[in-house]
């Protein structure tokens, strides 16, 4: 088995997406990949229980990728062994009218995980520098005082927005949130295959929308925006990881492995010691219950 190291996938310097791989199998069969993931899920579950008892860190997992990159199934397979009360998933769609009455980060702030819990963002605050950058007319719906027309959504506007996102992530990191940002790097050919599968299988029809094809026509623009966003915002306290997404089983194993490896570095995450006064009377409490 090819050793999995988080450092090999962490983005520590400016990258070109064209140079990053979209396929990995770690020299394992699909069955073995799934078996390895099952082992890591158990370890993550135990770690999350300890984190809950420790109560000083939260974990934020951010998933971004093109349509059909496998975000939903990855969430299901990676986190299904965690205590249901210990992981909260948020899927961010088009902002509601209430959300538009606040700044664009508001709905992400209020969805952040509490200490001791995992929060998973299925699409994230980065939609605000990806979809809106490809479709700058969407910014007009945010009711921003300084934006009167699409012409105002210029380079200076995006510079400011990236600064705000970096500040947001630095603030929550300094206050105990451990941040993972995963870019599910899907090839255009694999997306075509997955879209065709949605059309060919009746039980997949509900996943398809004609808009998927319209967005696919903007593939190159999206790749350009993803590359710029990753390069501007991959920081030591909030790193991006390139996750080759053409092989779903390997992508799931990789995400789980990175989370476990990085969290293991927090050696202060331990279950709190029992109060010495209570500990001294454990035998007494046991006897009391046994004698009922």
C-alpha cells in the first residue's frame, strides 16, 4: 500500500490546478480502500468522543468541488460512524432572503460547530468567491451599498472579499476551531461520465439539472477561480488539501486519513481527569449501587 501522508496533499505554495492529479488509488482495490476507511472511521469516532469530553476544540471540515465531485457520498461514508450528535452537516444553497439581509459570512458564522463537535460544510463560504465570481451579477442581490452595477464588482472588490475570508478563518482558528479545507479535484472527463450516469439511471435522475450543463460550459472559468481562491487562502491555520476525486473510494479514504493524522498532532486533546474527591470514592459509589 502506498503510504498516505497529509503533507503530500496539503497546498503550501501557489499551485496550478492543471499540474495537480485528479486520480489516486494508493495501489489498492476498491474493496481494500473501503476496508481501510472503515478502520479510520472507528478511530475518528473514538477521537470525537474524546474531543467532546475535552471540550476545547471544534473541527470544521470544508468541502468544495465541481458538480458531481462526490461531496454528498463522501460525507456519508467518512462520518457515518461518528456519534450523530457529534457531527453537524450544513449544505449551503442559494442564500435565502433573510441571509441576504446580513453580510455573506453571517450564515456561515451561525453554522460553525461548537467546541467538541465536528461541523461539515457541503459547499462553503468560498461559494462567495467562486460562483459569484463566475456570475458577478449575483452580487447585485446582496444589496451592498457600494455596488451599483456589475462594473463595481472589480478586482478591488475581490481583493477585499479574500481579505475578509482570511480574517474570518484566522479568527475562528485562534478561538479553537481546527480547519480543514478539501478541494475535490475532479477531471472534466470524469464529470462528463458522472453526468451521463445521472441521465442513464432512473434512480439518479433526481440529481440532474439542465443547469449542470450550463455550468459545465464554464469549466475553465471555474478552474481559474478555484486556483486563485486556493492560492490566496491556503494558510498554515487553514490549509487547503488537493483531493484527487476521480476515484471516490480513494478520495474518501484520503480525507479521513488527513483528518485523523492532523488531529493526532493535538496531544493536549485528552479526556478530563475525574475530580480527585469523586475518584477517591469510586468504590463507595459502586458498593452503593450494588447494594440497592
